[in-house]
C-alpha cells in the first residue's frame, strides 16, 4: 500500500492527537485516584471506632498503591513487555514509602507482559501491607525481602518478612481478608500456585509456569 505525503501527514497528526489524549487520560486517572484516597482518609478520621478508622486507612493505602502501580506502569506503556528486574527495583521504594518497611529486592531479568507485571506488583503490595499490619503489628521499622527469579520451568515470587510469623492454623486458601482474596484471584488468572509458611517470620510464595507467560506474550 502506497501513501501520499498528505496521507502520512494526516496519520502523524492523528497519532499525535491520540498520544495527547492518552496523556490526558492518565493524568485524569491519577488525579481521581488521589482525590478518592484523600476522601477516604478524611472520612476515616471522622469515626471514633478504631476498627472503622483502620478499615478506611487500609482502603486508602490500597487505593494509593493502585495509583502508584498505575503511574509506574504508565512509564512502560510504550512496551507490551516489561523486564521485571528494573520494574521491581523501581517499585521497591514505593512499597517502602507506603508501608514504612525497609524493602530489599532480588530480581532476575525476566520479560513478562505488562499485565503480568501489574498483577505481580499488586500481589507484592498486598503482602507488604499484610507484613506491616500483622507481621510488625503496625509498629513500623520492619523489613521485607522480595525475591523474583526464574527457577526451572517457573517464575517464583517470594515475599518474606522477619515479623511475628503466621498463626498455626493459617491457610492462604481459606483466608477471608480482601488482600488474600485479590491474591488468590490473580493466582488463578495466572495459572499459578500460592503458598505460605513461617520461617523466622511470614514467607509467601507465588509460583507461575513460564509456559503460561509465554502464551501471554504470544
């Protein structure tokens, strides 16, 4: 197919317009998330019940994390594939800021679809929120270690803390919290397995078949 100069100019104009609209949509989403987060924080402070205030605080923290994930992924929006090593290295400071925990990362260079990178970031955020709330009882000053590596035919994500550990009867398949429900949904979507154990703290492992990621990249 041959394009005339005028046709090429029109295509470039249309592309520029679409890029501008995408940037504007991104800013609107970011502003809306920030406003909603502020609203939840203000509403929560208006309740006397500590449990209700904590629920609002956790909801605001999750919404703030969604905004950070959105902003982080937007920087990779030109690519359909994301390298997990720099992606998670850049995401780690965001986790430290939102949870108050010291965060360390050990990630290999593994290429995954952008949607998978987003899912992994959400899982990491939920587990770090859990560590801050339960592992360190909301006192701050704790540490969380994130490890993401290729092991044989799988991608294995490990999030571990040095906190109080898990209850004796804890099961990741039966936990009723919103965070665990989200993680289980993501695990099913990725065709993976989610495990938990207490090893000098809580240790959570998400294992995903690399074949599943290959199908997503195809």
